[in-house]
C-alpha cells in the first residue's frame, strides 16, 4: 500500500514539475518572466519550428533566472512561453535588450496557422516596433484563452533576453518611467563630459582629454548605445556597426583609461613594476581591438571579460597605493575622491562578469548597476581631477612667491652694492676664512663673499643677469671647491635638490652637459 502511495505521489509531483506554467497577462506587472519560460539549445542551429513544437516539456530546461543568459558561444536558443488572456486583451511581448543578432517569433493563430515574425539587430524591418532599447511584438492573433509562443534567438556577443508579457497600458506607463530615469543618467554624464571639455580648453591638460575619451567610448557608445540599445535610435547601420565592433570601443576606452591613470598617479615614478603590468594590459586590449575589427567575437568575448575585471581591480589598487599608502594627497582630501571613484567600478565589474559567466544569475538591475557605477565614478573622478588641479595651482603659486622673494632680495643686494661704491673698501678675507664662514652657516657669508670675490660675482652676473640669490650662493660654494654632498649638507638640502639647482644654473650660464661645472667655475675665477 505504501508503495502504491509513493508511486502515485511521485507521478503527481512529476506531472506538476513538468507542467508548463501559464502567465496571466492581465495581472502581469512590468517584470521579466524568464523563470516562467522553458529553454532548449539548438546545437545544429537549423531545427524547424514544427519539430520544436512537438518537443515534450521534459526536453526543455526550466528558467532559473528572470533574465535568460544564453552565454557568449553564439549558439541558437529556443524559448517557450505559455500565457492566458481574455478575448478583449491585446498582449505584447517586449524583449528589453536590443543586442540580439536575430529573433524569430513563432505562434499559431485561431485557425492553427503558423505565424512568423523575423526581427533582431540584423533582421529589422521598417514595420518592426523598436523602442531604442528593445523590441515589441503585438500578439493579437495568438489563439485564446491559452496560447504558446516560441522565440528562436541568437547573439554572437552575449545572449541576454529580458522578456516581458504585458498589456499595452502597462507597457506604455513602465517604459515612460524607465526611460525618464535613463535620460537623467545621460544628462548627468553629459554634464561630466562638458566639465572635462571646459577644463581641457582652459588647462590643455591631457588628463582631461583622456577622461573625455573614456566617457565618450565607455559610457555613451558602450553603455548607452550598445548595452542599453539606444544605438537603434541612430539607425540600424550605426547600431549594427556598434554591435559587431563593440569590443573595439571597449578596448579603446580602456587603453585611454590606462593612460589617464598612469599620468594622474605618475606610475612610472611611483610604482614602476605596476606600470609595466598596465603596459601588458594595454597590449592585451590592443589584441582585442585587432580581433574585433576582424569580427572575431567568439575570441574577444572571454578575453574582454577577463581584462575588464583585472583592469578595474588594478585601477583601484594603484590609486590606493599611490594616494593613500604613499600619501600623494595628504594635504588635499579632494584627491581621495579619485580612489573612491574606482570602488563602485571594481565591485560592479566583479558582479557583472560573474553574472555573464553564469556563476550567479543575471538580474534585471545589472545594467542599471553598471550605469550607476559609471555615473558615481564620473562624479568622483572629476572631483579628484579638480583637487589635483588645485594642488598644482597651489604649488605654482608657492613657487612664484618664492621667486618674488628671491628677486626682491637680489634687488636689495644690488642696491647695497651701489651704496657701498663710495664707502671705504671692506676687509678682504682669504678663501680659508670664507670656507669656515660657509661651513658654520654664518649669515654674513654671502655679504663677505661678495666683498672678497667681487670680480667673480660680477663676471657671473654679466653672463646671466637672471641668476637668483640662491643660485649665486651655490656658485659661491663651488668657488670654494665644495662638492655636491657638502653643499647639500651645508644648505640643509637633499642631493637631488642641489643637482636640480645646478641644472638650472647650467642653463642660465650656457654650460653644456659635457663640461664639468666645477672646473668651469674655477677657470672663470682664474680668468678673472
């Protein structure tokens, strides 16, 4: 008896699990019905509808996610939906993703005749209803009250199929609501682009030019025209070109972003090893560009996902190392926004790639997450760039102030020399006495040096009147035969700072790189 009971229960459970769910169109809101669909992969790619229609439910696989993810292999998939409506309701099938190469819709009308609708990016007809971000199919001839529709679809890039079965009123209301939010995102991105264009015109900095290229390529072309499907509004030829060569625009956008990140963080000096890694990534993105021009989409799909994830994570890592760990922005918190800008991009890239790889289900909000992360990144990166520009202006202002002070001191020195012309000549000191004054950092050292080595100072100023007081002081140390380390120790400067000052003096005095500067100064003294 127990055996019979379990057998009956198993049969009932199996029949329930195999039963095709029926979607109530009248009560259906604007949500994806992917979980209610059944799917079958056509490995041959040419199975006729009549044969697919005869398949039993068990030959299909039940939907596990609200959005069907057919992968990047370019295989043909069939989707079966069953819905119920009354005779007065006109149902619509809405596929909210435009980047599908071909869509073919099959259903039987009231008389049992097969109706076929061909659509998709490369099969668009003038009569097709396209909304910029997808395709709309009226199903007025499907037999009522319960009808079956079969969708044959294929995409060489990524087959994502968000399908909705709704009434006309629900469709119109929801599309207006969704498109208004997308227009807000586009408006914010346009403002970011205008800001960077204005800053580039004012500063002529390549940082703003490179980030403008990122916004145009990765946001407007890839996210808006490609992922969200607005390329259809520009015409079928433009949309088709973007679809076929989408990876070219993605690769070019990331090459511009890598260059932008390298220049902003000065990676060649700050993190040379990581700079070499970014060079290797640029080579990888360049290979994707070449493959995309050949329309080798099967090769570029997987490689783009890997490089997209790796590059986004390295942007966050490099900015954290330079700005936070190395203290690049310790006096300017606006530059910290540069780090925060890459955080949402890195997190969303992980989630998005894992969704495309079918490690986690693809959800309806995935596209919005990518768009929102791009907007947040644009705002924060713009603040970081503005903070860096303020930092550079502050450094330039400080430099000009120091130059003005040195020029004032130099003018005061010249004025003192003119006032002393008719005074009693000062006592001449020996080179040994001047050396002791220099090493003891006596404040009167330069005054006594000018009095003792008047001819030497005059000769220098005749060659280059632009020499500053600090540069004359360094020439004085060279005259006393101090080497670079002694000068750095005496002036309490770094060796690098002394070498930089020597370089500027060489340019002003016209000393070429092959000439020993110490020997040149000593010879000038002897000739004087």
